[in-house]
C-alpha cells in the first residue's frame, strides 16, 4: 500500500533532520507491535501497543494535561551558588588558581551587588531534552513555551516515531521550529548507556555556554528513561567538566614536549589492526577495596596473564610481591613523580614497562627503563604539535580507564578486571590495603589538584547506592560514578571480552565473573603463553618528533585569536541598552568557528579548542549573574563587560609565560632555571602608570643574548603593551622606539622580526598608531622584508588601516610583482584595490584568475564590488558560494567586515545583507518551497 500524501509530506520535512540509516529504514519499515486507533476529532486517538494503549484517556488530552502540569514546574538544569562566591584577592600572583577561575572571581565580585534573591530568568537556553516521543502531540505547546536552541528527542521505540508520521503534522511543526530558530535532533537507540553518552556529549557541544536552564521533559514511563534520569542526577555536576582550560592545555604541552625531548620511547595508538590479536589474557588491577580478597588468587595465577597496574594500585601489588608487566599512568600532578620515585627506590621498577599519557609530569618516566607514551584525548594543542599521531579516546578520567583502553589497544582478546569497584560495600573501607591514600601523603601538589584512586573511593564521601556487580548494591559518589560511566562509554562497540571479577559496581558492557569461574578459567590456560609487545611498536629517539617552530606558531596564533575575541567584545562596551545574552554568546563562540577551512592550520584549530573551556567558564559566570539580575540589568551587564575587557590581557600574558617558558627551556637548556621577568609580572608593572620609566629601563637593559629571551621581550613589548586597553595613552614615541630597538637586536633575521612586528600592529587599537605611521615606514622598508610575502601583505594592510592608502597601494603592487603566484598577496591586492580605487579597477585584476582559489574574505568583497555596481544577481551568486556563505553564518562576520571599511555606504551594504540573511539560510534547506521561502 502506497504511503499517504500526509505521510510523504512529513517524510520530506523530517528527512534533513534524520541520519541516513533512519531515512532508509523508513522506506521499508513495517510496524509489528503497534497501531493507531481512534481519531483526533472525537478525542479518541491513541497508540495501541502490546501492553495496551499508551495514553489515558487519549493522546490529545493526555499531552495537553501533561504539558500543562510540566510547564507549571519545569525540570531545569541549574548551577549552584558557587558561581558568585566572594574573592578577596585583587592580583593573580597572590592566588594559586587558574587564570580563568581568577577572572570568574573578578566577574562575580563585580556582579554580586546586582544579583537578587528571585528565581533566575533565562532569555535563551541550549537544549530541551524530550524523553519519549509517543505520537508527538505535546511538541507544539512545549516548543511554544521553550527558550531552547535545540530539541533532543529520545525515543527507544522506533515504531512510536513511525506511527507519529501518520497522524502528527511534522511539516508544520518543523516549519514553526525553524522560524523560531530551533534545531531538532532524533535518537532511537535502546541502550541507555549509549543514549546518556550521546546526551552528555550533545549538551556540552555547540550551545554548552547556554546549558544552565535547559529543560528535561519525560513524556511517558520507560526503564531507559529512569536509568538516564538516575545517571543524570548522579552525574550532572560533571556537565561542568570543561575541556580546554588554557592552563591545563599549557601544562599538557610543556610536559608532552619535555617527555618527548628527553626519553627514548614507543608510541601507542588505538590501531584496529591490533585488536583481538593477542591470545594471552590481561589482568587489569584497580585499587578498590575488593582487591584485598583477590590478591592471593592473582598472585597464584599471575604468570598466566599480562598484568596491568593502574595508578595507585601499583603499591599494593608490590607489597604483595606482584610485579606488573605494564604500569599505566594518566595524571599530570607532581604527586605521580613523587610516589613513583619512592616506589622505585624501594622495589626497583626496571622490569616494568610504563604506559602513560605524554602529558604526565616530566621525571615520572625516569623510574622505568621502557616507556610507551600515548596522546591523551582532548588535549587540543597536541593536535598541532603531533598532526600525524592519533589521540587515544576514553582513557580518562582515571588510570583504570587508561589500563582498560591500553589492553584493548594492545590487542588482548580476553581482559579481566580486579579492584575496579567504583565504590565500596563497606564505607569505612574505601580502598585496597596499601594504597597511597592510607598514608596521608600530600606530596606538595597544587591546591585543588588530587590523585584519583584508581577504582577506589577516596575522592569524597560515599553518598548513595548503585547496582553491584554480583548481588546487592554498593555505596558510591558522583566522581566514582562519573569514572564508571566513562569506562562504560569506552567499552561501547569494543571488540574484546571484558570480565568483571570485582566485587564492586556493575559495569555495563562487562560480564560478571566470580572467583570460582575465574579459577576454572585459569585451569584451562596453558602453563605459559609467550607475549612480547616491545617489538610491535617502533622506537622513537628524543627530539625526533618535536618541531619547535610549531610552538612559536601556537603562541602567535593564540594572540591573534584573543585579539579577535577582544575586538568583537569591545563593540558591547559603554552601551546604554541591554544586549541579549545570545548576542554576547555569539562573540564567545567566534574563536571556535572556522570561517575559512581552506587555509585552516593545525595551530588555529588547536588554539581555539584550548580556549574553549576557559571562555565557556567565563561566559557561564556572566550568564549566571545576568539571569539573576532583574532590576539593574543594563548596569550589571556593562560592569561585567568592562571588567572582562580589563582582564583579557591577563589571559594572554599568563599563557604566553607558560608556553614561552618551555620554549626557552628547549632552546637554552643551560638557562632553563634562570629567573626572568614574566609577562604577567610585566603586565602588573604596566598597570601602574608611574612605572613607565622603570619599564623602559627594564627593556633597555635586559639581556638579549638568548633568542628565547628575545622572543619573550617581543611578547612583553608588543602583545602586552599594544593590546592593553588601559595602557593606550602610554604608547608614546619613547616607549615605541625602545621596543622596536630591542626587537631589532634579536638573533633572528631582521625581516622575520619585522614581519612579526607588523602583524602585532594590526590590532583593535590600530587608530592609536596612526600617528606612528611615518616612524614605522622609516624603519621598515620594502627591501628589508622582501623575502617575507606575509610581511609585505601585513605592511600594506597596516598602511591602509592607518590612512596611508597611497603607500598601501605601493606596497601591495610591489609584492604582487615579486610574488605573482602568491594567493594571499593576490587576494589582498584585489581587496585593497576595490577599497581604495573602486570596484571597476579591482574587478579588472580578476582576469585569468581562478575565482575558486581565492580565500573567502576576498570572494565576499568581490561580491560587494558587484553589488556596488548594481549587479545584484552576480553578487548574490558569489555570496552563495560555499566559502563565502560560511562567512555569513555568524553575525560576528558582519562586524569584522564592517570594521574593514571606513565608508558609511559600505556599512549600509552590509546591513542590507543582514536583512536578507535569513532568506539565504532558508534557501539552503532543501525542504522549503518558494511559497514557504517568501513567508520566511
């Protein structure tokens, strides 16, 4: 029987929102356990299942009453009051905390006086999670009352969704959701672990900054929904585990490079070719309390297995005379090195192979003769440092996760877990005897850092019960449940057989395995199964995988991204009207949006990811405060924005310090411990106007004999001074020339130094440097930088920005003559000619040029030239090109584009484009017809 016209309209409306396998499934699907009864008109519509009708009394009445009840008290994700704790410190050097946390404290101090004791009001939230679809009749009312950017519909019974296509008007609902700016996603999985993993990852994706206030609605009862909600309630604090803390990323890059530079090592990745290739079974040992009862059993059968110890479980094994084959470490806290050094002195660890993240504290690997490193997932900067090395997924957050993943990656077919309890049956005994937590060690690591007991429960009180592996429930807490959840996610779709012998938590994806079964299994094993993994991976020598130039590129890219962010945020300064939180969030999102994928570099992508957590944490603080401010919203918003702008240079300075300190250590090993004036300290000097003479004195007298120090002077003098809003009036000729003098003394070729200098001058505060234009031209000649194409381009852009259009034309023309095939120079030649000499002359350069090779900004401005010549159709054709169109995806582009021009007519052109933006967006969605397009 052919599907009805109503069904097909729904099919075409839904198609863009469904995965390809679901679209294919709909075409031949036939429901076997459900059917629709009744109709809407007489309020008898229902969905009959094998267990009876889904609704009572009917689908429409139930949906209306259920939604009305839900909306009276919606379930929302809300942050705790830690967001507005007072902070007594005024200088970061007085605090042993992260820069992002410090800035959040400052913002909290700024906003506390505005916050009121009323329920928060959210302008916009990230998600509306719908647990259960049924026939879908609740969706219009829920959507109408939602402030979410995205609706996530979770329906484990695919038949319900299929039946809804026969009665619910999906086409109309999707059209209304689109007009309201709401995206829709569907998930039909039945595995609650997989569904929760998808839910958690989605909540922390594009709209993570708007997560507070997001709603969860349960449409009907189902065991999967109960498990998802229980897991959410026990783990929701982990939604605020931010990936991309800049301080963590910087620590990672320092440790990674130092480990790769001083050791000979092997590299482990998760190559599918090795999966299930090793017959010898593996034992994974955690430090949970149930390990005590299994220690003798492990000792007797140890020779039949490859044994992996995990973090804190190493010492209990050694105390019992059991030496593992592999020891796995994940954490980068100093305590790891301290503990391993002590154990090595007592037990000698020479015969154990270390498997560790490349980001562990340098020196920890000294305790092992053989070392295997892996790239930890989520370390964004590692993608740039090691573009040809893949990261290991699901190795965090504890060393037990690492051990399980390592055993799978190495290729064991059968893996047995001992001591992976993730809680305890007896709260008074939280870990195996002999684990480090029993000895009250602190090892001097930084406040707020801790070593996670691998499978034990030392990290907090045991607050609630979770299902046990063998029988009755055990006691656990949020962190341990999170560790177990991440392990379960890592076990999804993995090939090995995982047997859980621990008398602890039930682990989804493992097979419960009692001691008796384990003894029987051991009796079936041969006396000895040979296994030597050392020859399976190539050996790398120190420094063989390091490119120091990448580190320098990361520093420069980081400053550029932060400059762009600061420039965009500055538009909201000193406003007298309230700015929507969504607009502000758009600015926070800009560093993470790549407009030009054709020229995207590893460093650009990595830097944006490295900033994601820090900027999101700061935005959460802003949004938390504004949602709880009702009377003086404008004043609160401006106070927060001004405070943030004043703090941005601190993020730059602290990050430059950390990355540069490693760079200097690598390039000047004999001066690694030499005390240097840091960019952070220099920034604080700059904040005191009376210190200017001392700053100039420091710059003039500082030793420039080491090239690493020269770079740091460059960062202090240019990035710190020129980009600091509160120091604008201090950039006089004396200070400017002092900086330039010192830069010219650097050991690098003068052309390269000047290239870097010119880049730094193209800043948000460029108007302040216009009076320096002649000074700069006198000191930078085209001849001095003629070997640096990018320097020539930047000099031309700088000259245009500072009002010297004639010199800009001269420089870009000379550059084009010298580098006729250089695409960046060609593109900027076209742009500057259009802006300076008009569209006709600019377009004349396009002869014999392949338009597709031009970068997006150039393509877009060519479109503007045609628009200025009243060739509207050609302009729109260009703007609808994929590259150019990507630039129109965020309003931030229009600001960037507008700032490039100083002619009001150009600005009006851009505003006109903004008005038509939604129409273009609609045209790109295939299910809209012309009538709907006009309505939109």
